[in-house]
C-alpha cells in the first residue's frame, strides 16, 4: 500500500474541501446519509463477514457488540450525519477581533486542522462519525480501522467515496488504509509530512502505542474506567437505576460504569438493593471486605480491579467513609473519562464536581451520556481525556484550529 500517495491525495483533498461552502458540504452529508440507508443490506452483509470471523477467533462479547451493525445502528449513523449537517459550521468563525494602537486590525478565525489521521478498533460506526465531523470542518481524513472490521469499513467508505464523486467533491476527503500489516500502521504514525493530527480510538494498548510511537501530534482519547459514587445522602432507588443503566445498557463502550464507590453509611441498606438488580443481568460483583460482608456472592476485589476497564458484566465495588475519600479513590484509579455522584446534597455535589479529575463529571445521571450525539454534537470523533486543545466529546469545534488575519494600511515595524 502506497501511504505516500495517500498522504499526497489527502493534502490535495483538504484544499478542495476548504474551498467548499457550507451549503455544498451539508448537501453532500445529506446525500451520503441517504445512501447509507439505501445500501444497508450491503453494509450488513459485509458486517456479517466480520462478525463471523470475530466469533471464529473467539472475540470477546463486548468487542463483538462494538463490531456488530444492525439496521437501527446504520439508521443512527445516517441520523448522525443529518445532525451534523444541521449544525453551525465553525469554519471561518471570528473568535476575537481587536485593533492595535498602530492601526493594525487583527482577527482570530477558526480554520480546519487539515489532514486528520484516525486509528481505531472494531466499531465501524466510527468510520461514519469521523468522516462526517472531519468533512463538515473542511478536514480530509485517513482512516486505519482494525482488521476485525475491515469488510464493514470497506463497504461504508466505498459508499461515501462514490457519493462524493457524484457531487464533484474529491473522494479522497476520506481514505481507508486497507492493509492489516502492523508495519503499515507504524509507517502511518510517521507521516507527519502529510498528516496534521493523529487520533487513536480504542483500547489502552492501541492508545499507548500511538502516543509512544507517533511523530504526528496526537489527541489522546482514553479508555473508560468510569466510576459512580453513591453518597450517604443519595436517593437509593435513583442510584440503582443509574448504575444498572451505566453498567448494563451496553457493556462494550468506554462510558460504561466499571467501578462503584459507596459511602459506608448506606452500605447495608443500598448494597442488597443493588445486588438484586445486577443479578438480573448476571453482573459479577467484586468488592472490598465491607461489601463482601453484605453481598454473600461478591468476589473479593484486588487493587487491580479498581483500575480495570472490564468491558464486561463485571463491576468493582469500594466502600469509603467520606466524599473526600471517594474523590481520592476515583482520582487514583480513573482514566480521566467520566465519573458520577448520586447525592441530594448540593454542597457535596459541588465538591465532587470540583474535585474529580475527569473530562466529564455528572451529578445524578448515568455516565452513558458522555457521547457526542447525546451532547448535541451530532456525533463525535472520540472522547478526549487529555487537557491540551480538546477534552471530552470532540465535536466540530474541536476539529478546528485558528489563525490570525491581520489588515494594515502600509504599516511597517520600527
């Protein structure tokens, strides 16, 4: 595979995109959304090949869930593109304008990042989300999906490229690296001559590899060891509902709850309620000594359990004696993704919001809402857990940079 030519083609495409009006981009997005739904049968056929290969290779159920497409999920992908089309185009937005004493008029304007590279695993819906967000913001994108989703990604990118060509827009606005050779991935991470930003999206191993080996600037999207803290003043029925949702609604996602922290004051009343609810979903509970005293079938937890993103029907449980202790435990074990508190006390909630170091912190709500679609961004390129440039769900604005435009009337510097 000739990555050099892919890079050159992406650079040409980014300049094509930057000349396109918002109307042109929106029209193309809407056409592609319709084409995805029209060709759902072909996409599902390709996806079945990936699913079958995954099952034969013993893929974990959580990863199979990420990989699997349905008509409903394809419809959701199309709807994501339609929502992106409806959103305001951030490109060209003037963020700041001022005049210097010498008469120079300076404006700070949003511009595309340029060429964005994305390395990701399993989830073929990422292909559509990534394209839609990058395209709307005038960025060309080069995708390196996992080998386990190759057939699905080929089908999806083929539909997108064909539709772009029909509209007269460069099909190279989206390119897919088809090779499954790891040396190609390593070479891709060194393409800083053509690729402006690289975004890894997947498990801890993938993200670490990209961060450690890339010569391209990286926006790190993190794994999700998400916590829920049940305070001593929590509505316990609400807490059960939120935890069941956060843990079981989809197990193979980064915003699922993996670890639970309970104030010891509600331990004896709350834990039996929670255990009864979780057993209906066959969730394995791993807790400290105080938890095991109340839940007879609870497995003793190790320190590693509190740091683990299970992506499975497993939940770790830890008791604490104060909100301060809960915050310290979470900050020591979380991945900076999403954490929540269940409490009726506004002061306690505020202390938790201020104290927990994460991209998204919730009060009385499920961590499952950390999602570009749910935040009203139409979709997301990933959940950034770093602190430079972007943090949390990355929508349109997070895929832009800025430049200064300066107007003068013949001024020279003395």
